[in-house]
C-alpha cells in the first residue's frame, strides 16, 4: 500500500513539473548542404562527359593534372563501329559454334621456306608409318624446292614473295592456312620454318596437339621499346595499347582459330598499315610478332597457351636467335631441349624483367617443346643419326598422353 501510494505521489509530482519550453521557431533543415552536394555532383558529371582540354583547367581538380583526376573515374564506354560489331559477331559465332568432328583427324604441317627444305630427310623419318594422319603444305617464296622425300612431292602451294618483318610474312601464313583448311580432316595446323627440326616422335606430337583444346600461340606483354614501344596510336580505336602483345610467329593452331584468322580483315588491316619497319621514321614494328598475339589476346585469351611449342634460343641477345651448327648438336643438347618445362619471356626494358611460367597441358605441367630452330643444314646427318635415340624417350610419354588427355576439338 505504501509503495502504491508513493508511486501515485511520484506521478502527481511529475504532473506538477512545468512543461518543457519550446523555442519560438524550429531549426531550418540544412538545405544549403544538399544544394552544395548537388552542384558538386553536377560539376563532376559535366567534367567527366566534357573533360577539360587545357592544362590550366586540369589543375582545378588536382595539382597533378587531369591524369590524377581521371584515374579514379570509371573508363567511358566506347561505342563500337559498324565494322567492329560485324567482326566481333563473326568471331563470337565461330568460337561458339559446335565443333565439327572428323572421322580421320589430321595435323597440317605448313612449311614456310625460301626454297628447298634442308631437313626433308629428317622429316621423312618423322612421318614414316603415319600416313593418313597428316598433310604437308610448302610455301616456297623464292625458288621451286627440290625434294628428297616422297611425302613432300607436289605439296607446294601458290606462293608469293616474303620480306622479313613485313606483312608479307603474315600473308604467307594465311596462304598456308587457307590451303590447309580446304581439307576438312585437318584439325590442327603447325607453322614451321626451313630450319625447324622435330624434337619428338610423331605419336607424341599428334597426341600433344590433338588431345587439348587450345592453340599454342606465343603472347606476352613487353612494356619495353621492342614491345609496346612499337605500338602506333593509328591503330585506335580498334586496337588499344593495353591489348598490344608480342610473341614468336611459330604457332600451332586449332581449326576454329584458323577459320577466324581467315575471316578477319579489320584487325589484319590495322597491322598491315601501322605495324611495319620504319614506322614514323625510326620505329620498327614487325606484324608477324604482334598481329596474332594481340588478336587472340583480345578475342580469345583463354583459348591460347601464351607460349610456343617451337624452341628458339635468344640468349645471345641479337636480332636473330642462336643458330645451331654441327659442333653444337649432341644427344645432350636435344635431351636438354626436351626436358624444359617452363616458358621464359624477357622484356626489352633496360632492366629486362624475366617472366617464367609453367607449360601446362590440360592443367598438367609437361615439357614445353615439340620442335626447335634454328638448325643449320650441316647438322642434317647428325640429327638423323640421333633421331631414334632422342625421340625414343617420348614413346611412353605419348602413350600416357593419349590416355590422360581427352580430345575436345
């Protein structure tokens, strides 16, 4: 009872307390802050859509100029031209089309040579016993070849002149691809030079190429003068500098990619016109080192290996790779080449950054190289004598390749 009485008393006392004072007027909402924020946002949007054109205007945003201001803005979405849209539709359609399986899948071996092939006898040994699983195509740019192997007789295609470093080199590659594509059984295409030799037996090469779903195209970013330094802004807008890549021209390519190269004209024309020796007076650009690496980096980066299966030794630091003479060739040399499992790229910057990546075949680290160059003609007899020895170690490997690899063409 006392508690209840005390409680009522407390309530009664509270009612007696004077009510809180109310100010004569309420605070106005901070509308000026909202107006200021709106003006700033409008200012930024206008500056983004219509960027300042003078350096003095840039310093309104930052003391370091327009570059700093634009660095944290999202890149503007570029509208593709009609030609780009058409090209991308064709490329996408070919990449997404269901594969056409052949009952007798073959590899097309495409030889790019000025004339006769000095290693025909060695290749004859390589092809023996595998008739029906390969085709041969020879582009002889200077003189009609004299053949020493029955496999090469009447295999020349109509050829054109080829100048080192010029677009005619790419034209010759496309000419070989076009002729090889006429055979629907050709499912993979290998580009070789007259100084190339096989490092493995035919079965190993066949399984290595046919039981994977990528093209072995070399492609890497070189920010130095002999990489991105060769880029020309005339390639814009289709080819941006950030996509420009470099790589060896010696590729192996699945049929799907070969068809895409035949269909492309837009990007080919950019490299034909703006990637050539003597660009802008002094800068040299070589389309055979940049066209395919850049093209596939842009359109199917996951469909290429980013390394070539043809070994070349650039350790001498010259314009041309090391050439192997008779004194250089030994079983140990060939064993060393076939045991390499990492691909190495070196940039052309002054500090020369070295990039190393494992050679992955269907996700497994495997030897990188199936072929090698540049071997001089004087090494022919030694290479023939060594052939059965240095390729015999690949027989067990090729057998396991065919079991573990699933062909997904």
